[in-house]
C-alpha cells in the first residue's frame, strides 16, 4: 500500500481543488520559480494561486517575468524512469466501480493496484448527487410505496427504449439492494426515507446521509487501502493494456507529475473502471450531433473515455456509444432534486413537461422553452419532506439571491418575472391531481403533497448539461469485456460508466450509482472465479 504522507493528505483533502493549494506553493518555493504546471482537473484553482503569487511578487518588488522563465534544470534534464511492478489484479480508476472492485478483491484475498490518473480518488462518484435506486420493500412499505424488482426492470428497460441488454438490467435490479447492505456493512449510512430523484420515474431512490458521492468514497478508500492493503497510485495514467498470448496481463502507465513509466504485470487480470467520456464534449458531439454546441458538462475533468479507447485498441467491442444523456437540472441553486413535491415552469410561468419523466425527454423539452431554461417551484411542504437538500443551505441560496422565496405565488412570479396568472394556474392544476392521484395532461404519475404552504420557492434558472454516456465497452453478465465476436477477452473485465448495454438509450436517474457498486463487485468476483478458465 502506498502509505506516504502525500497520499494521506490528498485523501483527507477530499476535493480536487485542495490539491494545488497543497502542491503548488511547495513547488514554487523549492524551484524558486513561477514556471510550474497547473494541477490536472483543477485549472481554476491553479490559475488563482499563480495570479495571487504573481501579485505578491509585484508588491515585493520582484520580477514576475524572470521567475516565469526560471525552471529547475535538473527536472528539465530528467530521464524517464521505467519501474516494473507486479500484482494479481490492476484496477483502472478509483471511482465507485473501481473501489468496490478493489474492496471485493480484498474480501477474496486477492491483491490489486488501483491506478488513478487524477490527483484525487473518486472520479464522477465523488461529485455525484449520490442518488441510488433500489427496490427496498421494508422501507418502501413504511411510506406506502408499492414497488417490485419486476417494475424496476421494466422501467429501466422501457426507459432506455428497450435497447439495453435485459440480462444486465435484471442483474442491476436484483442486486441493487444487496449492494446497499454491503456498503452499510463498511460504514456508509443511508437515510430512511425513499424518494424519486429526477429521471428515476419511481420512488425507489436512496440517499446516503450527506447526499454526496463523497459519502461512498470517503469510506471505501480507507477500506481498500488500509483494511485490505490494496495499493492506490494517484497521478498515474494508464495508456496501454499489455497482451501476452491473447490474454491481458497488465498495463503500461505514466506518471502525470514526473517522468516515470510503469509496466505493471497483473497475474490474474485487469478491471477497467475508468468512467465514461462526458467531459469530452467534442467527442460526445461527434457521436451525437444533436447535442448543443454550447453545452457544458457536469462531469469531472478526467471523464474522457481513456478506458474505452485502450480496450478497443486490443479488439474490444462497444455498445450504444452514441447514446449520451443530458441532465435537465444542472444550473445550481436547486430547491430539491426529488420530484415528488415540485413542478417545472418556463419563463412564462407554465408547466411544459412531466417532472417524473425521462431525463432526455425533459432536457429536450427545456431546450424548446423561451431562453432554454426553467424554474423548479416548491413550498414549505417540499422542504419538510425532502431528504435531498439541507434547509440551511436553501436559506443561504435565498440570502444570496440564487433561490427566490416569497409568501405568495403572485410575489414569487414577480421575482422570477413570470406571468402571475400562469404560475397560480399551474400550481392549482398540480394540486388537483395530488388530490385525485390521476395522471395529468403531461403524463405525470408521481405525486405526494400539494404546493400550498408558504413560503414558496423558485430555483435558480435550470438549463441542461451533458451528464452521462450510456455507451461503452460491451460486457456479459460476469462483467467480462467482449470482443467483436462476443467472445470474452481473457483477463479483461469492466464495470461502471465505461461499459455499455445496461441503460439503453436513456439512463434512469439513480441507476448509475447502483450500477457501479453492483457491477464493480461482480467484476472482482468473476475475475477471481474465472481466472483459471482463460
């Protein structure tokens, strides 16, 4: 296990923005230079540090341009080092899929090295809202929610236009609750209430105690590295899968902070858990030209599709690579991420889409509205029943004007410059359907409470962001990566957003987090069990 002080500091820092704060001043002092690289994935923080130091140099009467020219000659002339290592399994990526695979390998008395190209562990899991779909009869019954594994399978399959591999969908639904219990066994805490996150289409969404993906990562990193002594190497980018006699036997990787190349032999196999390519907007638009040219992404900077590329280079097949999801609620300043007790209205104050529908349908509908944005409308009932938001944080948003708050709907309409009559009518019509439980004109089925208790709230303007790539490497039910003839590639497994075939053309909100923990564990189990077969 890599147990040096630097790794411990980085893990405890938890967020990527802390890394340049720790590294850059030290590098400046050691080299007596301003000619240093920004930290990958933390460009804004890095640039802010450089700007602040340059300002200090000017105030001290120093010469910024001279210091920018200076560099450590020893570093410039440094020769590339090649380090050979050996382990039983290499896990590429340290998000939820990679860490759950590493922990499961530990349970199976199998050593691994986890390779992460970013300066911090966690990937997209670290920044996710942590919504986790699982049929949970015990908790759902307490809330009067009727659900079943069969319904979860049906909604996932039909919600993805029946394009997904139904066997993979079935495994996801059948193992989601078991994976929650597994996470709880290591200390992850979940809230008691079940809701329906936007795009989930049904109230089966669980949230960890702080509503953050870091709830998972902060537990699993020490479990993997300390309890099971798995090695975690940060700032290490895998560039190539190594093949011998048709079998994947390891990887080639490069340090992103110094001139070191690693040749790592994996005696049992490799698990790719490197995520999708949602941070590469250009690539996404090549696969799907319908994605708006000016769209932004909700992904972390490392989600560029490296794992897919290196597997395709050795003959792996892909599936559904053109299916890319936009998330309608990506503008910040949200009142709630649950859809039970809120409505969406456009700039005119009118509803325009079913709030419990598919994410792609909602996103496309938003792009057709005036200004291509909408507001989320809620009330005090929403905040009292919502487990996804912190009321204190909501009030902070109100204080700084990001969320609007009013004692009446007429006042709220004025604050968001919408037509008061339209907004009042939209809420009244919604409340009628809450009473009857009947499907409304937009097709909405999920209701809980009326919006009738002041104060009333309107979110900041919400506009879609590029969010998730449904396509990726083709796998079978054992998480084995398949070639173009649908044969398993010996020694190669994959889990998480790097794979395709599970979500079809549209992913239900809350299914991704279930996916990473279900298939991360399966990949580890299959690799150990099948090792002698290939």
